[in-house]
C-alpha cells in the first residue's frame, strides 16, 4: 500500500482505539506500534525499535522513554507515548528533553496515538526545541501532511532535508500567527505600511484611524476571493472527493424532515463553510442538517460539535457561530458571501474539534 493508504488504514484503527484503548499501554499496542511499522520499522526487532529505553541522565536514574528507534547505525528517534485520552498540550514530556541532549537522536516524537508532534533542535544544536515543528493528526490530514510524514520513513529519512523542512515549517507558522493577528487587529505601523502605497497626504492619527477598518476589510476581501477561487475549483473538479454533487444534496434532504426544504442559499452557505474548513480538515467531515428554523453545519455530523447555524428563512439573514464554550454568537449578513468575513471564527470552532 502507498503511505497515504496506510495512513487512512491507521486512522480507522485509531478511531476504534479511542473507545477501547483507554490506557497508555493499550494505546501503544493499538496505534503507536502500527505507526512505527508504517514508517518502515520492524517493531519486534530490538536493533530497530527499543521499548522502555533507559539512558540515565544526571540525578534522573532509571527514567524511561517509551521507544528509541535506531537505523543507519545510530539512534535516530525518541518516542514518548501518552494515553489516547490525554491531550498533548497538557502532557508532561521532560524526559524527551533530557534524553535528546545525551543521545544521538535527531528527532523526538510525542504522541497520544491520534496526534504526533515532531521536535528537533532548530534553535540550539543538541537541545530539543520547546515547540514541535510538525504536528500530524490522524483525525485531520491532507496530502501535504502525508508528504511531510513520509520524510520520516526509514527508507527516505535524511536529517538535512528534515531539518531544512522543519525550519521552514516553524517560521511559516510564526509568520501565519503574525499575519492572523494583523488581519484581526491591524496596528498603526501596518496601516501606514499599506496606506503609504496609495495615500499621498500626511499620515496623522485621524487618517490612520479612518484607514484601519478599510485595511481590515481589504484583508477580508482578499482572503474571501482566494477562498472563492478554491471553492470554484473544488466544486468544478469531477473527481474531487470534496465536491458537493447531486447525490450529496439528496443526502442533505433525506436527513431533514419531510416538510423541510433545503434552499439553494443554504447549500451555498454550506459550501462556503466547507471551503473555509478545507484549510484545516477534510471537507467530508463538515455536514449539513436542516430543520424548520435553521440549517445546522456540524463537524462529523455530530450535534455536540456545532460549527454554525444558517438562518436564511426570513428577510433578515444571519448566521450563528459558537465560541470555545459553545456560546452562540449572532452575525448578521447582507449577502451569503459575507460568511467569508467570519472565516477566523469558523476556523477556531473547527480547530477545537480537530485538536
């Protein structure tokens, strides 16, 4: 099988393990070992995969890392596994830092079976970075993620290549965070940087304040246009798995009550949210469930994972979004395309379910 086929197979295994493999040991057996096998390692050969690896560090004697992976004549990966119920953002993994420093390992992996965080030493040689340079999730991945993951396969691994990729990924994410912040709250310096290209007057405070909402709207319009182009490509691609075809529209109606009609506007709103979602997950995970009062856009077709509600059945159109605590937020719109303006909030809701 190709690496993508193996990833898809492992993703199904991981979903099943979520309900059954509640302990750390069960997680390792059900998902982590198959993950290492997928990367080309014989998990039963102690020359390749060493379980319960011990390397005494300072006063920390007898502390273990779950797996040490060796190939090309030396130790290469350290793997620390947590229970599939454990959030990696809450996990303790200090032993990875210590072991990374005293071994020849170039990659440290923290996982709960569903997510895999990859660390290296971009900031300081032989010292593991505090933040992962690559995060792979079996719940949400695309071809680009699979391509990055494949670089860690035993037959393809090249440290220089991975390090260069790690540096690029790390700083790209940092740049994205800055851009996201400037998009939401453009500061004075950024407003001046943009405005000086088309405004010839003096850049005084009132001018900056007047231009700030214009710059923000321009940001929204640029992103909306780009997403619209992407959506057009998705909807026109005959073989695309994310295309909303006539059969899918029938499915939407079948899930609704007999006297509920899903309108073209509601389907367009759903398509726009799917296009936005394509940035962070497979669009097939975004579903529509219609009712008399509104259309619910759900993650994994789960009522407990709402993304938005489309209220398009009256003259005043609005959508309901949800914050991290799932509190509803009403946003009035004049055109269906105005949904794009709420891209950031929609992505935040989806990311909460993906992560």
